[in-house]
């Protein structure tokens, strides 16, 4: 129980640092290092965005992830077949 309580506290801290909430989300902040920017680099938009379709967004995220993994697997299989 003590391990669970400690993990729950760490998760709460990480979520509060991320700035995400149930009704709004903010992309992860990126720290710019002096002299480390690429020539055409522009900082990402880190403004809060409202979350109105949480369930639909989650389903879209999962479907995109499954599609991307399928494409990676297909590419790996093609590479194996071509090498034989």
C-alpha cells in the first residue's frame, strides 16, 4: 500500500507539471537551449486547448497508433521478404 501511495503521489505531481486537465490540454513544453535551435526552428504552440470530445479523441488516437504500427510491421515484413 505504501508503494501504491508513493506512485500515486508521483503521478499527481507529473500530471500537475504537464498542465493537462480533464477539460483542457497543453502540449508538452520544450526547453530551448541557447545555440541549440535549428535554422528554421519555431517554438511549438504550448497554449491550452479545450478538450471537448475526449472519447472520440482517444478512439482516433488508438486507431492512428494501430495503423502506424501495422504500417511499420508491413514495412519490416517487406524488408525481410525482399532480403530473401
